[in-house]
């Protein structure tokens, strides 16, 4: 992601943090978004909107960053950079060069999205592994408690039985010597 222009890096970060806001802005600006958008599709549509000189979309993203209180992003830099980027695209080279750059930027953004999703999946897998370990530990602890409880019950029953036999012998002995 470091190879992307600064304004597109900011846009990608905003898409990763607030994809629902970006989808709403895309729809507001007349850009069709699928009913089940992904980070990659949102990024592609956003980059195309910037490449197609959709100034209102850039202004809306800048405003959304300011209103949502995103401290990690510099909205002024995004706005100025986006306007400068749009200006350079308008006055810059040919359409083919813009398309190649757009595709390269999209690929970099997709890689960034894939990296973020992979990290999220690793975190989820680690959490699942931890839960499995805790569950196994609890099951072993439960089995140990049950076994210990059974052993104590057996020992108690044996002790009570021996005591009963001992009392019976003592009672019988007392009764025999009493006569």
C-alpha cells in the first residue's frame, strides 16, 4: 500500500475502516453498488469515481471523514490531494495511462485488503484455538473432579461400612458378656 499515492492510501484506509459509509456515498453519487459489496469492489468503484473526475464523490468522502471524527486521517490532505489528483488527471496524459495507473492502484488496494482480511482471519483462528484449549482444560478438570468425588464417595461408604461392622461386633460382644 505504500506505493499508492497518499490520497489513495487515505481513501483505502477510510474504506477499510468505514466501508458502509463509502457504500452510502457511492450510491448517493449515482454509482451502482452490488447488494453484497466486498472491500475490493468498494475500492474499485471508489478509485473509478476518482479517476472519472467525480468531484462530488471526493467532496463527500472528505466531508464524511471530517464528520465521522477519523483522527487517523488528514481530511484536508485527502481533499487537496484528491483535487490535485483530479486536476492532474484532467490535464495529464492519455486515457490509457490513467487506466494502467488505476489498475495498478486497484491491485495495490486489493493486496492491502487481502492482508487486512488475512490478519483478521489469523486473529479469529487464534481465538478459536484458545477457546478450544480452554474447553479441553475445563473438560479435563470436570473429569478430574468427578473422579475425585467418586473416589471420596466410595471411601466414605467403605468407612461407614467398617464402622457399622465394628459397632455390630462391639454390641454383640457386650450382649454376650452381659448374660
